[in-house]
C-alpha cells in the first residue's frame, strides 16, 4: 500500500455517492456538485477504507494497519482525521450521520452509499451495506421505488400504532467524572471535578431527563468501566464522559461524548473550547447540557433554559476559591473541612451573592456536626449559613432539604418536618430530603414510613454513600432486622471499600443476634476505616458477642485519638459490659453536646437494659421523644 492513497486492484475503479457528495477513487478527489473539496491524502484514504468496509465496525488497530501502513500513530491523529472526513461530508461529531463512533471498538461508515464502476450511472444501496457491492445502473429506479413503497408502508404502520404506545420514560443517564489532561493535570483535578458537577447540575435542571445525582456519579471516579457501571446502575441508559484539557496559558478544551450504554455506541461527541479565566466556561457547561438534551430529543422548557443561562458567579476569583473549597470538602476529614470553610468564606467575601458557596459552606459545617465536632458547637453555624443562602433564594429546595436533615439530626422535630416538606414540594427528586424523612420516621418508630422513604431515596440517588450508612441505622432501629440486612448486603456489595457501611451493618447484625457476622463485619469496617467510631463499633460487636476482654482496650484507643466521638455509641459499648451507670453518664454527655445519635434514643434495642429507669425517661423528654411529644408530631 502506498503512502498517498489506497488502490483497489480488483475490478473497475469506483465512485461512491453519499447524498450530494461524490468520492472518486480514480481521480482521488471528493466533490460536492461541481465543486472539488480539498482533502488531505490520509483523510481521503481513511474515508475510502471506511466506505469500502461499511458492513462492520473497524477497530483503531485495523485502521492504523491498513491506512497508515502499521506506522505508530496516536489516537488523537486518528480522531482528527475522522473529524476531517466528517466535515468534508457536511457531518460532525454531534450528528454522526456518516461515520459513527463505537466506543471501545472503533468506527463504522453508516450513511447510505450509491456505488457504480467508473463510467456508469450511480446505483443505490438498498440493503444493509456490504463491501463494494456494485448494483447495475438499470436497477436504480426499481430499487428507489421499492424503498419508497417500503417506507410508506412502515410509516403508515408506525402512525397507526402511535397512539397505542405508552409515553416513553425520560432518558436516564449518568455523568461520570471527567478526566483531566494537559499541563500539571493533578493541579487541575479539582477544576475538572467541578466541571463535572456543573454539567450534572445543569442536566438536572431539564425536566425531561433523569440524571444520576453527583454523589452517586462520583463513585465512578476510579472505575469508569462500562461493565462496572451496568452492574452498579442497571437501569441507566446513557453515559456522558469527557476530558478536560488545560494548557499553561489557561486555554481550556472540554471534550465530551454521550454513549448509549446498551448498544455500546457513541451517539454524540463534541469539543468545546474556551479559557479557565473567562466566565464563558459557564456557558460551555450549559451548552453541553443543551446539546445532550438535543441529542436525546428532549425539549428544554423556557424556564429551564433561563436556569441554564444563569451563571453561579461573575467573579472568577470567588469561583477559584469555591473550587478549591469543594476539593477540601470532598476529602471529608477533620483537617480538610475547616480548610474548606475558610475557602468558602473567601468566595463569599469576594461575591456575597454566590449562592453555591453558602450551600457548600453549610455542608462542610454539617459534616463537622455529624462526624467530627460536638454538634452543639456547629449547629448554629449550619443554620446561619443556610439562612444566608435562603435570603438569596428563598425557594431553594436544596437549602430547605439540607436544613431539614440538619434539624432531624439536632432533634428539632417540628422544624425538621416543616423544612423537609418545603423541600419536597419544591423538588421531589432530592434523595437527601427522603433520607431526612427516613431518619425522622425512625426516631418516631414509624417502620413502614422508614422503608418507604428509604426506597424513594435509593431510587433517586442509588449509590450515595452517606445514605448507604444512615439507611441501615434507620432500619434496624425500628426493629426491621431483615430489611436492614437486605439493605446492608446491597450497600456493601455496591461499596466494598467504605468502612462505615460495614461497621453499621455489624451493629445491625448483633442487634439481630448474629454475633459471628457482627464481629466479621465490624472487623472489616475497622480495617477499612480505622476511625475512633469504627473502633467503638468493633468494641460493641465484641462485647455483645461475649468477647468482653477486647472491649475496654478498643474504647481506650478510640478515646486517645483526641477527636470527638458521639458519647451515645460509647454508652452502647459500655452497656455490652453491663456498666449501666457509666452508660447513663455518657448519655447525659451526649444530650449536653446535642449529639445526633440521640435521634434513635426512643427505639434503640441496645438500650433495653436501662429503658425502665426514670433517668432514661428524663432523657427522652429532653430529646423530644417522650410519648406526649411523639404523639404531637406530624407524620
């Protein structure tokens, strides 16, 4: 094979007609009507090879071997040649009317082709394409008439059955974390993550799409293999993937592609170019959402378009601080969360109307509240940050949802009910709201309502790790042992490396009387996590399993870490040793610190040994879970 063009020794030279374009293998040229279109030799060679073998998908390896004589060529070179070939034929990566990208496999020429030997009139392909099938010219009118007749019959049948068809469900897609390339990719990782978040958020503004929320989507950061996605999210139909490329001059390119997961086909792809230091980057992210919607034939309503046109901030310095803060928030450690709050404060100082920064700051405070600091020190900060966000957007479902969940964990039951219902009325698709309801109902002992709320939460955000942990607790605290075990088994399979999921499952196991399983799960949780909370839960498992000699050393080790641990869980460990007085002292401490674990005080099976004590009833009253209070709460 020569370097300039592909030759076809068998038979007569051919012309290929693709719509109004002619590819002439005799003169090595492509024309559009009377105009000859410029084409680089390798682009011509590639196009002809794709046309000749249009009956199948051609791998990159085959194209490198046959078109480039096996020379070492980059994937980018091949992609650029494919784009050039499409462009010559009036096509693009958006439309893919001529050359289809088949993810993980290669390319296939899919446009109708009319083939004739040199010197004859063109003839139409009327069957699935086969390599250079030559149709005599005299058959063309008959073939065209047959195509028209078949199309008319099929069209009539489609029209006749149209009204009987159920309305199609919204396309269901997941946006996986975009890769990053270019200069210093590690430094730009937080920026690429934020691009992914913004694209997800914009897509979720479009009511005709069903989009996996960010917490679940980001579980695919380290494994975007399509088989893995199918196992984790069997109902998802499409995957949006991308690469964020950044040069030293702040030049930005976002390359995205939408794949039909069932067919393994890329149905749309496109490059977007801009700069990281220009607010046009927000327009790029909105444009991606619009293009995805268009490719899936989903209409964008007028109010949705207005929402897409809104930028998070006009101050890029504020946005830079916000992105850095999000990166620290994602680390979710006792050290990173205060750094995140400091960065969000900087963003707010630079742009006091930066709504997302207020929400993110409240999330950071809430994580400190839930896991790392005495809640009494954090509660008002969470509430204040959300109140500032609500001043900017009083109808924000996100703000009401976060406030509702915070109120549940602070046992402000009536406030929680109001906030959660306001959130759900404004946006019924927030899993965080349903988790809030599940914990609310668990505190009140409403088992069936717990299961319903968790089912909704799991449907809305199926891989959310926070929900995986808390959902298990909500179930076994209302004596739903089998449901709790089923939930735990599912979540441990989904999240085999998340320690708290295993630790919580261990608690559920010993409550159900399965002590061997409890110890195994708690040991695995401590191995994965190693936090003081994981050690305390392992101590509980040992205590209830009869291995009491192992309990106190673990409790002492947890206490020596010097970080806040909910005294309530330590109390449960001491109850496994029969030390009721010590346990009651710890419960008093939990109330004083407004510990979130106390939402389970009324129904926790582990507290059975002290339930008849007068002081326990005093604690119930202080937490708002005495009989009279519970009877007054709305359901």
